[in-house]
C-alpha cells in the first residue's frame, strides 16, 4: 500500500479538515501520554538551548582571547618604550 492511497484525503498541500481529523486520531491514540511527552520535549528543548548558549560563550571567549594581546606581548612592548 502506498502513502498516496493511504493519505489521499490530505491532498497535495492538505486541507484544514484533514489536519483536524489527523489531530483527533492522534489524541485518541496518545491522549493520556501527550502531557508527559510534551513536558519531556520542552525540557529537552531547554537543555539544547543551554548547550548551544554554552558553546557560543566558549567561542566568544576564544575570539576575545585571540584578539587581545597576551601578557608576554604586553611585557615586550612595555620594555621597548
């Protein structure tokens, strides 16, 4: 069985009625587990954002240290003056 026959009522872009029917079927099948699934999804999304923020902070720190002169270079320039 092909998916074209299985979801023929959805059409090429789908109609709002088809999405409502699919949503009702999903609620009937997974209704009692949806709150815990959504809670887990939210927590994982927050953890992902924290991880990305940590990586961005590390990159910014590396860029800052690469752009600022090191203490050895500062000492050399001070003794030359």
